[in-house]
């Protein structure tokens, strides 16, 4: 009976730990119970997703409340020009049957948020 209870408790603990991924960027504690973190990604959505996962990890069972946010583009070329270039190369690549080059990197976008846990 105790082994079954211990196994169930261990399983519940392990699955609870896996629900929110570990942060991949630092979470900085500030005054007034606020925090800051940054998400990095190839696009805005993946950077936002990473930063929000970091906030959820910090808040655990509470809801993160975003106080301020900022998106920064750090790409090699201008954001709009990079899209035009990649779309043009995709068309040429499909006609010629070659692989299209990818200018995006995993840190092209930064999504910086300041948040607190409710």
C-alpha cells in the first residue's frame, strides 16, 4: 500500500515538473516583486513563447501578469528585406529544385518582458 502511494506521489511530482519547461534565459528579480526575462527566437512568436514560458516557470501555480514588453529585431539584414529575399529565393529554389538559403538565426528576435506573479 505504501509503495503504491509513494509511486503515485513520485509520478505526480515528476509530471508536475515537466509541465513548464526550464527557462533558457535568466529571470531577474527586481523590486516590488517584479521580474524580467527575455525570449530569443527565429521569429517574434517563438521569442514571445520562450519569454512567456520563462514567466510561467517563475510564477509556478500563479498567473504571470505582463507589465511591459518590447520586441527587438537583431537580424543580419533589415527585417522586411530579409523576408523579400527569402521569399524570392524560395520561388527560385522551387523552380530550380534547389534548397533555399535561410537567413534567420535562433536569436534574430528578442522579446523582453517585465512581469509579476498574481
